[in-house]
């Protein structure tokens, strides 16, 4: 007996190729607009203008990292599943190294409050990652409707 192809499963293929990972990366970076003001304000109050600037730089580095991760994973997924898995695992460590290197170079090139930049990078990374995870789990990002 041949399977019935007319059975509705509730899932249909997305129209055309979509860079889901890139969409998630950009959505995560966009949420930095909401995380930045309180973070910058806290460091401005406790560490002054240089602390606020350094907090903004740390947050920008992390937001850029999420965008880079999304586009990297999207391109890898278009090639093969094995490359996608390799890009996810190795890319994670490479991007963390890149964050560290960018922060070190930034601290050497311009005067920054290293404590404020470091704390804001760690806090913003964890907050943005958690926020996006909850948003995707709840289905709040409508452009991710791939099914």
C-alpha cells in the first residue's frame, strides 16, 4: 500500500531558502537597544562617562558577535549539516576568542574602563542570549515561521 500524500500534517516547507540563523542573530542584536540604556546608565552612575562609553563598546561587541554567529551558521547550513555542526562548535570558541581579542585591542587603542567593558559584555551576552531563547521558544518571532 502506498502512503497517502494528501494527508495534511500541519507542516509545510518554507517558501524558498531562508537564513533562519541570520534572522535570529539580527533579532538578538536588535534587542540590545533595550539592554543598552539600563546597562549604560548603571555604569555611568558608578564609573562615570568613561564607564558608560566602555559599557556601550562592550555591548556593541557582543551584538556584533551575535550577528556574525547568525550569518556564519546560515552559510554553513546551506552547505551541509556536518559543516553546520562544525561551525556551531568551533565557531563558538572562535567567536569567544574574537570577543576577547577585540576587547583587548580596543583597550590598547583607546582609553576604556576595562571593568565596565568586561562586565557589560558578559552581562549583555547572557541577557541577550536568554531573552532570545525565551522569545524563540514562545514563538514571538513571527519571521521564524519556517513550518
